[in-house]
């Protein structure tokens, strides 16, 4: 019987990708195209309705520094499968996510005492795999790469907020499933609800 090898997944900082690749990953329609990974970037009180999608696209391009390989800063990773862009991971200092840090109603803080101003704590807020590339290990590769990415940039700890149930509804699934983080060495440190966990890894 022929031996089928899984195609290698290449992970790169987003500034080493073109903005066209980023557009391909986020697609032209659907939840990801609408959000443009700005859910936690918007300050409390800022609604999507007040932020046109064009502005969200521009914000993501600025945050990712796509197309600017000389940029010293970037807030994400992209995945390529057989050379094609297939995945995105938002990873940055937790304080960069003002909608997460300043919003006390976020599930991540429920029953949890945490210094939200600690710049040495980084966060993964989104892992996205394009339709057609799922089931290939893209999310796991991105979660593992996020650990190295944050460590190399001086983070002391990296955390994420995965969904823990299979019946995720719109808006819940963006952090990715718990399994991809456990595979990357994260540990569950808090269970703010039956549907979500806070996972963390010390770097």
C-alpha cells in the first residue's frame, strides 16, 4: 500500500507574509472575514457596527506588519501548507488586547485574580484554519509555534482561552480547541465556565 505523508506545515511571523496571503486566510466572507481578528482589539464600548470592515482590515494589516519583513514587531503567525497560506494565529502581549484586558465582563477574568497590566504575559486570542485545510494539524502547529514566538520576544508566560465543548457557537470558536494547547504544553489554570478554560505555559 502507498505510504501517505502529511504535507509539511511552514509557520512564519506575519510580517514575513504578504498582505494578500493574509487576505486569503481570512477569506472574503464569513465570521473571520467580518472580525479580522479585532474582537479583543476594540476597547470596551467600541462596537463592530462603529468600525467598518475596511477599518478592521487596515488594523489587522498594521498589527501584523504584513509585507514588511524588516518590521521589528508583529502580532501574529501565518501557516502555509504546500506553500499555500492556510492559517493564522494572533499572539501578542496581553496588554495589546484592550478589549480583553479592560473588559471586566470577559469570561477570562471570572473568579480569577490577575494583574492585567503585566506586559510580560502574552496571549493567544485566535487560531484560524482555512476551510479545506482543516484536519491537517495546522492549529496544533500554530499553537506550538506561538510558544516559541512569545518566548523569543521576551514573554514570561503565554496564555489562551480555548473553548472546551464540541458545540461551539458563533464567536466562541475563535481561540481554537483545548486539545491544541494541551499538545503544545499548556496547562489548564482556570475554568471560568463550563464552556471555556484558561490555559497557560511558563516560558
